[in-house]
C-alpha cells in the first residue's frame, strides 16, 4: 500500500497544486462558498461521496474502504479562506511547512469540544492528547516539527476520549506539493463504557488539507467497522459528524496560528 501511495504522491503532486476550488469540488464548491458544510452519513456498505478531485486522496480512501469493509462512514467538507497576505495562487513552502507542523501538534487537541448528541450539550472530545514514543513504551514526547514536510511520516499518540476511554492511535502523514493528508487508526479497542464499540484497527479517520488558491479545501472522513445495535445508526452517524466538525474547527484555529507565525517570521526577516 505505501509503495503505491508514494508513487501516486510523486505522480500527482504538481497536478494538485494547480487546482482551484471549483476544480477540486465541482459539485460542492457553490455550497462551500455560501458557507455551508456538506455532510454525508452512510451505513451498511458505504462508499465515499464527497471526495475532492484528488487522485492521491481518492485512491487512498478507496483502498482503506476496501480493506476495512466498514459499516459506517461519515464525510464532511469545509473551506478555510486564506488570510490577506498569504501566498497565492499556491501556498509557499514556508506556509505549507507551518501548516504541516500545525497538524502534527496533536497535543493541541487536548480540551477540544464537540456537540454530544446523547447529552444535547457541548462535551470535551479529548481530555488528554499527547504524542508518545511507541505503542508499547507510551512515553510522552514533544510534538514533532520539521523545517519542511516529510513525504511520509508515522507517529503514535495516546488520546483519552471521554466517550471511548484511554486509547492508543497511529497517525500516518503524507505530503505532496498541493496537499497534506493524515490518517488516524485505533491500535486499541474503543469501548463505550462496558460495551465494545469499535475493535482495534477497525477505525480510520482521514483528513486532507488541499491547496485551492484563495482557500484551503479540507476533507474529513471517518469509516469504521462498528458494533451497531438496533436504533443506534443515526446516533452514531450524528456523533461521527459532530466529532468531524470539532476536528475541522481545530484545524481552522491551527491554520490561523500557522499563518500568523509565518507572517511574523516574514516580518522579522525583512527588518534591517
């Protein structure tokens, strides 16, 4: 899988960098520009429906879908409007590096909130989120950071979810000229109290940040082979969608900070 993916990354990186929002999401661009956030929830035999026109992302999600054979999939899209002063029509290497490091900063997920369907109120998603040295050692280490994005990188994290408990995840990151993609995979079983909800390695959450000229197009998709009792499907789908919204809101804040840091750095370099 990784060899195929890396070949795709090299083959399509320049193509991705040149696409506009209308090119990337022709069916959803008008809704996105109007401020809407398209969401699709599917059950039983779901197939991706909101994927942007990205060969790399499409192949990756389709392969994950085929290998996992999920019975639930939730997708959503949003756009992030680049601030005034950002490089256009394509992000600069410095901006991309700042954005890449911002999504590597998994500790910043600590304390983010989502709307809980079952409680009808806002609820903390991750009480704890920290990068660790390995799934077995579980020693907390600082968030990684790089001068330039890595084509491929794997890190591990401990994340305590108030719904699914204290778990270990693998995060795989991929980078092209025009996109940053990362995948979350559960290495431990997710339990809702005493109920086993999602077995180990049975969840994949994909986030793709794609350069779209004046915007960043952000795709979030979660797929799982979950235990769905009668009447649970709609609740689980709404929960996944609300959690995806929390991650997208987190990314918007991270992007704000990344561009702010980039502008401050550029200003300092311009001083005599």
